[in-house]
């Protein structure tokens, strides 16, 4: 028996090689390991490092249901070797296990990042035997005993945080107790063997259509939190349930049961799981968000956009609504430039004379919309000192697109021998060279011929479980396509490193860090009501680093001053995604927009290094008051929204308690607002006399 203990970046990790050769992950926490929390061998057997299921092997013991526990040959995997070393990122741990009967070998990777309490995890499975093995499940990360610290029952102390996501309803955090998710402890003094799991899962290309691929488990007794994000742009799975009297967390990419995935491994072949970041802290949501934000900054592509945080104007939202023309664009370009926008993106519709939904795919400009050519408009954008952009939906082809007949049949997803349809579009398969050639030619034309420096890359269909073309399973076809798409993106950014490509999928339906490790900016929503958008904006740093989180601000013509201010406050602590018909609003509104953008440019260097926290908790649509704060060291920024209720709200800022600070209303500077800093209590009382109403404050610490 060997026990290995690792203390790195505030994470305590303990793993053990049992006398049987079984490798067990006994501990992964911000708290130290207490051996007394695992009382006997029966309990310890549930602490397996890896779950691995292949076809044709018995799964003994426990009650499985659809749970991936006691998998086979997973339960037979034995220790072979391990490596513990440092690389340019930080400490790296690799643990190798193997099963003699199947010939399967697995290497679990744990990559630490210096100074960050998050570990990047993945597993590589290789067939070292003489027979083909069909893999049905591989865990990226598997941890039992997530509840074991503290004296209270797990029903009393454990909370599960889930970020719900949907079109125009993105980024809604909900916290649950174990009884609320059906995992109440109902068995006393006997081993718990339930068949129930609390599953957070996604099947298909919209990776965040139900949930963000992240979550946390907190212990209210000890103040510890375990949190994670799955970094995949398609099907993924996570489950929380009981095993050998403990509570486990297990996360992975696609699975056989949930996403129609399996993978045949011939002798000598390997498969690598999707990666996931797993972290541990003590403290509140702010502590978790600080580590997640740092980690997200560490794993993404280095690019100028996330350094500059340019102000982007897009002509869609509450503006042209996918109906651009030269005549409409010129006054908008003038107005956007005067307001201080730095990029100007022409949204959907530029490629079609009329209705375009089922004809997309060629991406050639409409001469009817742009009689002088689209280059005329693009050149005008540049003449006003802005960089031009265009909308694309490059992964699909409309069923009436002339190019459909020019593409080979395997360029499209197929199931049951038929092309996959969704919303009158076909899904293109990025594993195919003809698709890659088509995609490259479009990007090259937009950049080199049209002079485009920004692309809004949208994606508005859901093709389901995958494709059967050139794949053992539909889920495997989807996984390979998704990985091919990421590889294509890598090639595009290598060729055009300064090109900004926005990640959009009907707003925020593909908000994951497989995509955001490449794309520099993420559309957070298509929400059309500025009052509801405040909730999405306040919660955006849960899922996306602030400098990547594009939030619409779209003041409407005829709106009053407070509506305009509210619109602008929505985006000020994130990435400004300006819209609204700026050419048609009043002069007072124009002044408020410009004031907001001018202020934004003074703080954007702080935004890209700051960390978020939520003084009133994360926001919900029925909240009367919401708040988002950024900690940028000596300066902090606070956006406050009132949608109803009392006209006064006390906002706790405990980290500033007892400190001498200077508070000012940074935006707008000359509009009614009352506020009072209480140094002794560490609170800021804000009075907003009307509703809806919003303000952004700057809080400067005047002492070291």
C-alpha cells in the first residue's frame, strides 16, 4: 500500500495504491485530508480514480441505474506507474493504470497552474491488447466523498450550484439541497445503494442549451467548495450520486447512454476525453469566481482583443433586425463613430435580397441591399476610424442554397441514411476536406477582399446526437466533428491572429471554454428587454471572463434618460456590445451613450485583470435589486440595478469594512442619485428614486 499526498495552489490531493493494485483518489479539497472520514475498506472501494466502461464485461456490485459506477473494466484497473513533474504551466501529475484482461491502459492527467486553485483534468485510454475494445464511457474526473468534511449530515450541509441556460434566459444560478434533487438520505445504518443520480448533461452541438457545463458543491458547515467546468463544445455529462455511503461527482464528455457515443479502439489506438477544470476553495462565490476567472484567462488563446477590449457596434439588436442596406447603414456608422465605437459589425441579412433563412451558405453580398457593393459600406466604416465586421453562420447550409448540390454527400450530417435537417438547414461536417476548403475560402474572401476585421460567428440549429458518416456511432461522429471544428479555428487564428471572431449561438447557447479558449468574445444573450438583460449581465462572470462577455446595450428612440442609462450600465463592467438606432435617438441620449463609452475606456484595463463578486448574491429576474462588483485592487467597480421595490438598498462590501474609501457615481455623473458609505459596517447605501434605474460606482481605497 502506498499513499501519495500533494499540496499545490491551495489544493490538497491524496491518492492511494491499495494492496490489490487499485488506485483510489481519496481526497481533492481546499481542506486537509482527515483519514477518519473514510472508516472502512467498503467505503474506500468507492474512491476509484477512474471509471471506464467497455462492452462485454460484467458490472458487479451496487445499483447502477444509468449511473457510471463500478464500471468494467474500470473496477479492475491496477496501478502501473505515475509521473510527478513540472512544466511551463505548473505541476503535472500523470497516473497510469491498466487491465490485463482487456489490454486497456489509462493515463489520468492532472495539470496544475501556478497560483490558481484549479486543475485541468483529462484521461487518455489506449488499447495495448490484441482485440478491439468498444469504449462506452470514460470519466474525465471522478471523486467520491465530496461531503465527508464536517460533522453534520450531508442533507443538512451540502448545496449543489447549477447554472441554468436557455435562449433569452441565460446564466441563471440556482442552488439546491440534496433532498431537492432527490438524493435525500433515507437509509439508516445500512450501505446506501440508490439508483438515482442528479444528472447535468447535454446532448448535441448547442453545448449550453440547458445548463452551463459547470457547477459547484458547497459545504455550508466547513465553508469549502468543489467546482468544475467541462471544456467541450458538444455532448457532455456530469452526475452526482451516492456510492459506498458517500457522495460522488463524476464528469465526462459524451456517453453511450446519454449521447449515443461509443468508440472502437483497435489494438494500438487511443482515445482522449474532453478536458475539465476542477477547483477547490474555502469561502464564498467570489472566491470560486476568482479562481475560475484566473483559470479561464490561463487556458485561452493569447490575443490582442482581450487586451484592448474594443467597443463593438452591431446593427442588429433593437436596430436593423437583420435588414441592412447601404441607406440604413451610413447614418448608423456616423452615429457609432461619434459615440466612440471602435468596431462596426453588419449583422445578418447582408448576403440576401429578401428572406434568407433557408438560402444561407454562399456568403456573397446582396447587390440589391448594397447597390454600390458591400465594399462601399466597409470602406466607409474604415473612413470613420472603425474596423468593419460581418455576420456569418458558417457551420450550416440552407436547404435552398445553390451550393448544396456542389458539395459531396458526406459534407453533411446523416442519420438513418438521410441528411439531418434542422430549421431548414443542413449541418456541415468539419471532418471533411471539402467543408474545410469552403470555410477557408469564405474567411479568406471576407478578410482579404472585403477588409473585414471582425466576424460574428452565429449558430442557430441543433442537429441532435451526431452523424453516422465515417463513425462507429453518431455520438463519435459528433465528437470528431467538434474537435475538427476547433482545429479549423486554430488554423484560422494562426493565419489571422488579429481577427476577432465572436462566439454566438442564438445568443449564449454554446458558451463553453472549448470555444472560448479560441474565441476572444462571447455573445451572452439575444435578450431584447433591457430590464431582463440586467440579470444576464450581472451573472455573466459566472460563465465567462468579463473581458470576453459581450453584453448588448441598445437605447431606443423615444426612451427616457433612465432607460438609456440602464441600458448602458448593463454592459459597463463587461464587454460593450453597442446597438440601438443611435442615429435616431435624442441628443441627450447620445450624450449619455458617449459618456458611458468614454468612461468604459478609462476602466477597461482594470476589467481585464479584475475579479467578480456579487454583494447581493447572483441575480434573478424577479429581483428588485441586483448588483455586480469587480475587484481591481485599489479600485473596485459596482453596478447597481433597481427594477422595483424599495427605493433604497444597502449593499454589503465586507472586504472594505474599516477601510478609508472614496466612493463616486462614475456613470452617469450628473444625474440624481444618493449614496452613503458606512466604514464601520462596510456597507454602501444607495437610493434610486425611480424604477427601472441603474448606476455604476467607482470605489477607491485611499490607504495601502
